[in-house]
């Protein structure tokens, strides 16, 4: 019984954004809607200082690529809400107890977003977006330096501070510029900031905050 309850909780956790989206579409179906595809570059910095013994740790300045697809719909003039799915590849490194580590892993998350547009011209707007991302960290790879270069850590669950806690919630904020290409398509870009509310074991090796930029292409209907 406990197994079934836990499975149902996990299923509800992942379906919740889509349930909210579906219900909202039926309620606000007469408003403007858009589907947005975003290309992302984000920087995840290790918990330790970015420099050690006069050199940079490997992954600290490599932006992680990502992609996001969101469905947004207008609830009031200039105010949109929406949800979607986000995939982010992350790189970070650390130096712990005289041992260097470098990490690569994926975050899969589902955002719930609120966006406010501020009109500049008929086809140009500024906007601010806030929201929360619910997700899970997957496919963690860990390397350590050896005499022949970098070697894969055999079992990352033997690392310091490992736990099975890989679920996370991130607060999100961005400020962007939006330009309509025509009635159907629009381009926008925005620098963004995220802050991790809860701490997973991976946050032992990276900071809870990160930043990046989004390039967005929207289809309006």
C-alpha cells in the first residue's frame, strides 16, 4: 500500500503543472495564448571558491546548455500564466579535502510561471517573469584527476554527503525584452536568476543560486 501511495504522489507531482494548465485553458480560453521555445545558457558555480592554488577549477566558467518549452495564456491584459517543461545540463567542480571533483548532471523540471508585460511600442514590450520550478536531478557523472587524466568515479553514491534526495524547487526571476515579428511569431530574450529553496546533496558541490540567459521564440494564437 505504501508503495502505491508513494507512486501516486510522484505521479501527481509531475502532472500537477499540466493539470493546472489544462484547467486554466478551459477557464481563460478566450484570451491570447502562446507557445514558447527557449534556448538557455546557465552558469552553475561550485560551492568552493572559483580558484584554487592559482588556477581555475575545470567547470566553473562553462555555461550549461538547456531548453525549455512553455505554454502561456493571458488571464488579464498584459498578464500571463503558464507551465511547461525544462531540461538543463549542468557543470560544476569542487575541491574537497585536497581532492578535486568535477560534476556533470541533468535537471528535469516543470515550471509554474507568472509574466507581466510593459508596453513600449505596439510591437515592443519589456517584461518580468517570476515563478517556481519543481524538478529532479538525473544522470550524475563524477570525475576525479588521475595520472592519466580524468577518471570516472565508479559509484557516485559513495561520495561525501551522498543521499537519495534529488528533488528540488527553484525560485525564478527574469527581466526581458519582447519584439513581435508578425502577428504569429515573436522573439524575446531575458537574463534570469534562480535560487534553490531546498538543498539536495548535489548542492554540497554547487551554490544554491545560478544565473543565465534565455533566447525565446514564441508562436501566438
